[in-house]
C-alpha cells in the first residue's frame, strides 16, 4: 500500500504563493531550499498545520530550456482560466472555516452551499489554482 505524500501546484510567483498559503490559508512551510547547482531552482513546500505527512509543492513554472515558450504559455493560460487540478481541503465546519479564511482575505468564488456529499465552497489562489473547502457528510 502507499500514501500520497506530496502534490504540486504551478505558481506564477513563489513569494506571493508562500505569503498566500501561510498567511491566508494558515499553512506552514515544510521546506524552502534554493539549489545553486540547479540554476537557482527553489524547492518550496507548505502543508496544513498538524498534517505532517503531506505537503504541497509551490512550483514556479519552468522557463526554457526546461519548457519551451509555448508550453509555458499553455500552463499560464490554463491557470488563468482555472483549468488546472483542484486541491480539496476538508473541514469539520465549512461555514466557520469559510468565515475565517474570508476574514484573512481569501476571495471565494462560491460561498458554502449544501450539496449531496456535504457543504462546500470554492476559491482560487493568486496563480489561479482551484480549491474546494469541503465539510463531508455521509451519502445516503
């Protein structure tokens, strides 16, 4: 058996993303390492406080020669349209978590709403990555 330990989201600006994920979402830094031998590549990860076995890589979109200019533009376009993957944050109280995050400046596109699987709300990070804040209930 295996577990998911790390996942990645593309970000336009790692410093802006770091501020959003730590100050607005309340996550903690797991690693922040710049590797000179790799051209200044920065490995930056954050994760929810108290969930030490999981991290999110805040990955800068690689420029050439790693990705060609067309690929870089495609990623940026997908981010702008919210067309990348979604991160699901689970909470015991969606309304309270929504109010807390909104008070910290998180801009929600969807307020908490009852759904067949629970209550959830939606927001995007500064780079355009989708997030769902979900209070899961048992499905009949």
